[in-house]
């Protein structure tokens, strides 16, 4: 059980918390592994089922240390425990952008996983690699797609847009036509424009699709200040107040889904979680939508989808590293990922599973996302490591300023480059 304290720290039962803070030892056997995860409810039950075959085979026991749902609270607590060098946590479940920030505290898994690495999407492995060190192995992944109204595209004789320019034109035509027919609340395109991590994801996709790079490249080069990136942001700015509501600048994922699922958008950019909800009995777009890869900006850039997902890292402070590494390898294996996908529908990172007939039968959504993941791009958490949060905040602020009309894209990217150079100067 956990509770929230006035200081904002999540607390475990007194004995467990004391152990994690280095005061007493947890009453554990040598083969008991402590696994920290924010998964609750169904996800926690799925984990128990996934890990059960490994426990039976090895004789080890896995005890999950629960965490709060808030990812920011999880990350803060991870940093406290790892900085304290606690030996009572063996494995940490990490968000896709966390492991490189915490890489100094995790075991390099590139050697133990050498025969497994090639089976996963390269972009996922790249996202968990820092200075040549593979700091976490993938559990399941996530990437956004373009949701579109099949009924409206058919009505207006339109194809699914392949470029952002085509999306803008199609969205405007259908929006104008439907409003003239009385659908006054219909918008062409909804997405996430609030000044937060979600805007970093959206803007990275635009810039990458225009051939403008990845903000900071894998080798640490600051690349964001370039004409292609500026063109991408100016294109997105042109959507605000035309095919997208002015309020999109305050939208997060659920805000966009709210507009879409009530039938008031032609297109939506969102993550896989929105698919099942959009297909629900209470959805106005049930049986009226499909998904496709996000549009390209230019032929050079192609389609791009920001990589999300969760991974597992082994603490360098664990006194049971061999067993912990073995568990991490199992959880990232095709066997475990297939079981997880069949039980929960969470998207695997093992490429071959997207062609697995058992998965297609159990989770029909999964094969539909294969093409999306082929274009997945990681956020620059690897090269920027502990400074990623600061880098991302500077980036989304510059983008939000541009979208809001506070300076041109070129002006804001020039300032952003200077800001990122200052951050780099203090050490990524």
C-alpha cells in the first residue's frame, strides 16, 4: 500500500520504506527480486501472469514495489532511491525517456542481450542506449498515428493524406463542407498543442518529417536551428485557427480525444490507447474511423512518430544482479512480449510479433501499428541524458511561442539553439 505525504513523496509500508531508505533489511530470501513499477490494476495483474512462467522455471520470486500513477512522481522517487544507492530494489520499470537520464545507476545490458537486441525495433534500442551502454530492455512500446474519419473521406472522395500539405487541404475542404451543411462544431485536425512534453512529441514529428533532424542528434550535435525545422513549425502554426481550434494550444491527449470522439474532428493525432476508446459503444465515431502513419513533411523527411513505451533496467546496486539480468532478458523476450500482448493488447517491440497470427487474433490492433513503428523516432533523451527534461522544456516553450505568434519559427529556433548550447556547456 502507498500513501501521499504532505511533502509530496510516495511512501511504502513502514518496513519496506525503511529498507529502501537503507535503515533496515527487507525480509527477503536470496532468490526474491524486488521490481519497482507504476503499473496498477489490470497492468499489475498482467505483469503477474507474464512473470509466472519465469518464476516457476527458475524458482525465483518477483515482488512488485508499487508506485504512484503519476510518472513525474515515479521519476522523482527513482532518483531519490538510486542516488541513495539502495540495494533493496533490483529492477526498475522505466519510461522511454528515463533510462538514459539514470544510466549511471543501471547495469549495461548490451552484452547479456546481444542475441536479443536485433529482434527489437532499432529505434527502441537506440532510445535506451547512452554512450554505447544499453541501460534498459524494452517491455512494450507506444507511438502515435493519424486517426481519420473513413465516412467523411469517402463522402468527399478523398484519400488518406500522405503529407501535411495534403492533410491541411483535405481537412479544410471537409471542415468547410460539413459546416455549410450545419455541423458548426466540426474541426479538421486536433492534436496536442499545450506547452508540455506532449508538444515536444508533436513538434519532433513535424520537424523530423521535414528533414529537420531530432533536436539533438544521437552524437550530441544540436541540430534544431535549421530551415527545415522552421518550415515545419510555420506549417503547424498555419493550422491554428483554420483547421484546428485556437484552443488546441491548451490541448493535451484527452482534450483532443474529447473533440474527436464526439464526432467533431476529421483527423486526430493520438496514441494507441485512443483506438479502443474510439471504438466503444459510447463513441460517436464507432465504425467510422481508421488509423494510418502520420503524414510526411517532405520526401526527404518521410513520416515520423515519436517513440513511447516502457522498459526494464537493472540496478547496479542490486545484490542479485545475475537473477535480475535473467529476469530482464525474459521480460524483453519474444515469449514474454507475446504473452503480455495477448493478455493486455500492449504493443510489443519484437518486430516478428507484428506478423504473429495468435497476436492478430487476440489483439487485432497490433498489426495495424507495424507501419507506424517503422517510422518511430526517439526523443533526444539518450544524448542529453540528465539534462533531457530541461532540453525538452526549452524546446516545447520555443514551439509554443511560435504557434502562439510570439516570434517567428526562425527567430525562436535561433534563441533555442543558444539555450541548448548553454545547457550542453554545463554537461549533458
